[in-house]
């Protein structure tokens, strides 16, 4: 699936954002594994994530990524259920996310 460009075509149109916890795969030189993070997909196509839900609106996000044109798909290579990967159009980073259910993953 590719995130459509129409998500940011009308930035002033009130649209619901998608919010919730996901586990994000960490692959730094020091830390490896899955970290629970609070994600917010804004109507302008940008994905923000925070350490905790309470940080939204109070702290700067840990990262902000443009998802317009990103490729998103299920990933079975990591041996966990409900894992999907997200490859933004800009940059060479691949994000791996793990949801707690199939329904949450599809959302």
C-alpha cells in the first residue's frame, strides 16, 4: 500500500487524526528491540511519535516523518504477528511497527 498524496492536499479540512500506541523496532548501536511509543498521524500526512501519550502537546515529538508516498506493508520476516513496515518516500530509513491485533494493524 502507498500512502496517497491526497492526505495533505487539503490541510485546513478538519479530518480525524489517528492516534495510538504501537511498538517501534529500535536498531541503534546500543539499543535493540521493541519500544512502546505513542503515535499521532496528522491530517497533513506527518507521523509524530512520543515516548508517552501524556507527552503529546506538552513535549516535542521524538521524531516527525512525512508519510506522503510512503510504502506500507505487512512484514513476516521478524517472526512476530501484526508487524508492518513503513518506508517513507524521502530518506532511506525503514520503520518497523508492531500492533497488538490485526484490526489495530489495519487501522
